[in-house]
């Protein structure tokens, strides 16, 4: 299994990161992608990816819109140039739009600049989208990325899912799929072909509904896979084979 979105660089893992990685490997979680969120976190991400032999992306999350967007984009460009030959660098992001967190046109500007860098470096993007699917779809339709990417933490219905898929994007499925009340997402996963999905945890955030106050970790991946297998009425081994193939193809792992 590959956790395609886990913030294993966050302070929540500082006390037991080595143990978490050991437990992941014992469970068959062979790797993870650590997404970028801010300039300040990039070096720690890279160091952890090197230390634990996993992957990373570089980007600026919409919660961390900088005062000087142009200067920050130059920094991101410099880092992408520096690490473009590193097999661990697999994407631009996490970038996107979030209407529930300091929504403004600055988020749009920051996203568009990062998408242009993704085109320049021919990297896929890891997208964050909260209450902003229409705006995000419009930008992606206009931008026409070479490598597309993934809409992480997807929670939408069939119609929204198909619009992303038509643009070549995968949909990241996390612990929300475990909640019986997440009917839109569960129907989407049931109805659409497995080739369009990736599995992720967004650790340490987004714990499963039955443990809402706990720190999330990649160790819940097996539950997510089992639930997808249940919804698709297929054997777990078949589900895992396709999900791994999806991740390897999108990120060229």
C-alpha cells in the first residue's frame, strides 16, 4: 500500500515518527507521499523523505497564502529546479482553494501560479478543494495540465467526480469513506471505476468517524482498502493491485 497523502513531517509525529514508519512497514504500507504546505516546512519534508525513503511534493496550501505571492512562487520555482532530478519529488502541491478558510482572490492567484509551475516541470498536482469545486474545475479546464493530478480528500458526488475525471484527475479517498453517513462519497466510489481513485489518510488530520479525537496515521489504510473492497464487491487483493497501479502511474513512482 502507498499512502498518497500523509503529512508525516508535522509536529504531531515528532515524538514517534520512527515507530510510525516501522508500524507502516509491518502493515505492508511500503511508502507515502508527504505533501508541501508552506515554505517554512519544505526542508523538514525533504529531510524526512530522505531519512525514511518516501516521496514528497512541494507547494503552498491555500491556508498559508503568503503576503508576497510573487516572491514565494520564485522560491517554489527555485526548489522545484533544485530537486527536479530527485526521484522523491513527485508533484506540485498541496495547492488549491478553500472557501472555509480566509477565502479571497489571493487563493486563486496562488493556485494559478503553482499550476503554471506544474506545467513547466511536467509534474502532477495535489489539489485541496473545499466548497470551491466550480472555481477549481473552471481553472483546471482553462489550464489544461500535461500530467493532471489528484483531488485529495474527495467528498463529492458522481457528477463532480466525473468532471474531474474528464480532465484526467484521480480522486483521493480517505477515512471519510468509512463513515456510513458519507452517502455521496460512498455512492461515488461504488459507481465509478476503480482506476480513478487513490488511497490516502491526510495524517495527522481527518481521523475516522469512530475515533474523531485521535491522531490519524497511515495505519488506517487497510480499513480504507477493506471498505472500498466491500463497496465494490471485489477481493481486497484485486482492489489493492489497481490502487497501487493508479499511484505508480500518476506519480511515476
